[in-house]
């Protein structure tokens, strides 16, 4: 039979949870649409600069040691990736249904609201049938493209959809889509024998992409003006639509506290360094540290 925790264990857990929660601002951040660009994650530009310096060192080293054939091969692969990425916008225009005032009018209203609030450039939004729960953004210049998947739309309430669309518009306004194209695009596919090129690129730019993701999360929170709605949307994206309904705050707190223990923290740092997107728990923590804890429900 499972053991029932005694009062000492219960008190210790409660204290741990309280100490953990005290890290986060008690009052929600007063958000202003006009300050969107000021909300960019502070490490984003530094991470991009560091990644570009690493690329420059690799290129200079290749030239210095006479590895020009390898550099030419990598350059050819990069051009191929860039060419594939440049076609993404046209690709979705061919296979998706565009969001207009008469087609998906409810989505269109949210799109136009956010575009006006964020002073975003002209953007076309398409709906496609995909299992992904992530909105995708593309474009080097206007009109930019946002792709909403059927799985995403089926799972989101209106405020949650504002979060997802806010993230997408944030990526456009922050210039992330242009940088993604210059890196060869995020959707590039390569033969297995050449996959190491994309793997090396992802490893070099992983820190930048994690910071970019956190910038997008901030734009999403600004869009829906609710940390609760942002949390709900992110849990659906990361855990599952039906599964998110069974999430218990106490269990999530316990999970987060355990991750802060010395061994787990070191392992978590190593795991995060290899991923191009922040894992769920650190991502939710970053949202709370920036926006503050949601106000307590009345009643």
C-alpha cells in the first residue's frame, strides 16, 4: 500500500512550494502594446551574436587550414536549404485555405485586431490540416505568412488563440522570420547523409532559438493580456488538449521544485543546451518571471 505522508512531509512540501513561488513577482506586469519591441528577451541579441561569431570562427578556420572543399560543400547545402525555405510561403498559399473576412471570420477578426495592436506589416494567414499544435511564420518581406493548423484551431479557446497568434505576430515584428531564412530556414529537409549540416547549425544557434521562443511567448502574453490564458494554451500545446484539463497546479509545483535540486538542475541545464526550444517547465517559469503571477480568482 502507498504510504501516507506524515504532517512533517506535508509541511516540508508546502514550504518548498512557497519558497519556489516567492521567486515570481506577485503583481502582473502592466503590459502596453506600444512597447512590444521592448519586450524582446534580453539574451536574444547576445545569443545571435555569439552564434554568428562561432560561424565566423569555423569559416576562418576552414580557410586557414585549407578545407575549402568542405566549406564549398556546406555552402552548397546551405543554398539548397535557403531555396527550400524561400518556397515555404508559396507552398502554403497553394495548399492552405486563406483566412479572410468571409472565410474563417472569427479568426480574421482576431488577426486584424492583433495586427493593428502590434503595428505588424501586411500578413496573410492560412489554415492547413496538420497534427502540429504550433503556429508557423514565414517571410523575408511583406506580405508575411502565418500558418494555423487544424489541430491548433480545434484545441484553442479564443483567448488561447490570441496567445498563439500573438506569438506568430511577435516573431514577425521581432524579425525572427527574416533571420530564420538567413539561417537556411526552419523547414529545410536534407538527405540523411547531409543531415549533420542542419544538426551543426541547430547546435550553434540553439541558444538564440531558445531566447527567440521566449520573446515570442512574451508577445503571446501581451496579445491575450492574460497569463492564465497563456499558460492554458502552452499546456495544451506541450501536453495535449484533453490532458491539459487534468493538470494539477500542486503536482506541477512539486515537479518544478524537484528540478531545482542540485543533480537534477545540472542534468536539466545539459539537456536544455541541446534543444532549440526551452522545455515546458523552464518555459512556464520564464513566463511567470516576466509577467508575474496571475491575480487570484475571486469568490
